[in-house]
C-alpha cells in the first residue's frame, strides 16, 4: 500500500468507528513512513548539493582549460 492508501484506510477506520488501538496503530505507522520519507528527502537534498558543487567545480575547470587552450588532462576516448 502507498502512503496515500494508508491515509485513506485511516479515514475509513475513523468513519467506520474502528477501535482506538487500531486507529492509533495506523497513525503510528503513517508517522514512521513520513519520518522515512523526510529522512530520504534530506539525504537527497545533500546529495544534490554535493553534485551541484562538483558540477560547478568541473565547469570552472573546463572554462579555465578552454580559455588556456590547453589539452584535456586525459584522453576522452578512454572514458567508459
């Protein structure tokens, strides 16, 4: 089930008058799933920041090499 489906299930539990323990269990599960999503999002944000910094550094290096008309420090044909 997706998170949205679990929220729908919680809604149905409330509408149908399910017992408090079942509703609390569903809320706890949804809370854990949200924490996992938030944690993954934070990790992806950091990875994006790191990649953007590396990209900027490489772009700067590329511009310097291009301006200096120096050959690349590696053979592009050897990249796999």
